[in-house]
């Protein structure tokens, strides 16, 4: 597949991720407190779907690892917001099994080489470890958010979410510099500004 087509998929995914944060940011600024509109989770799921494909096409295990975990947390948040069942049942089934389809297809058709995926020649081991650690930290923000929301029985983005967002995004930004990945650079460069602002709003005005 063309490198430009692969990058286009990545840029579309990051644009959707940025759109959800901008939307959430605008809504929060208007109400002077951190709020999460329902569209936030719909955009998150679509963006995660595309970024998982991007990571697969780039042979980037760090990206795939981060997305496959948060992907299902996005679905759970949509369930908490009573939005999930509004999707047709065929689409819900497809979205549930999509990551497994990609992985099974890839290995069975020799598209994914496990040696190349976990020890790729184009990424040094220290850099790959940085990417994995960064993605895990960035992913933990949604694990934390998920547990927090389950306890409240309502989708919410607490302070811990924004702190983990800042730490994880900073590390991914560093990873992107060494990886020379314009998709991650653009997405997380903009994200750092918005995460900082949301943390400020939450600290100043509370829930």
C-alpha cells in the first residue's frame, strides 16, 4: 500500500481524535467545567478503529496495543451513555470482533510477521520500549476513567484522566520525534495543549 495512503489513514484518525478533544474543550469552556458530550465517544471509537488500522499498516505494535485496549473502553462508555444500542446490531457485532479479524487475517495471510512486529528492524529496541510504555500510560487514562465511571454509573473524565493524558502524550510525542511519525507528532502536539487546559479547568472549577 502507498505510504501516502497509510499516512492519510493516520491523519484522518488523528483529526477525529483532535475533533473530539476540541468539541469537549469548547463545551467545557462554555460551561466552565469539564464535560463530556456523547459525540466524544462516537468520534473516539471511529478514530481508534482507523488508528488501529494505521498501526497495523505501519507494523507498529505500540500503536496497535494502545488502540486495542481503549477501543473497548470507548464502547463501554457508549453503553453507559445509552448510545451503543442505537447502532444496528450488525455494526455492533462487527465493531466487537474487528480487532480479532485484523490480527487473525494478518497472521494467516503472512501479512503480520511476529518477529518483525515485536522486534522490527526499522525501530530500535529502546525506542520500541519507549513507544510501548508511552502507549500503556496513555491507555491507562481510559482504564482509570472506565473504573471511575463504572463506580458513578455515568461517563466522566476526572483529574487523573488528564494527568495520565499529559504524561502519556508527552512520551508519545518524544517517541514520534525519533520515529519521524508526522501523524503522532501532530496529534499529540495539539493534544498536550488541550489536556493542559482541561486540567486547569477541572482544578479551578471542579466537576
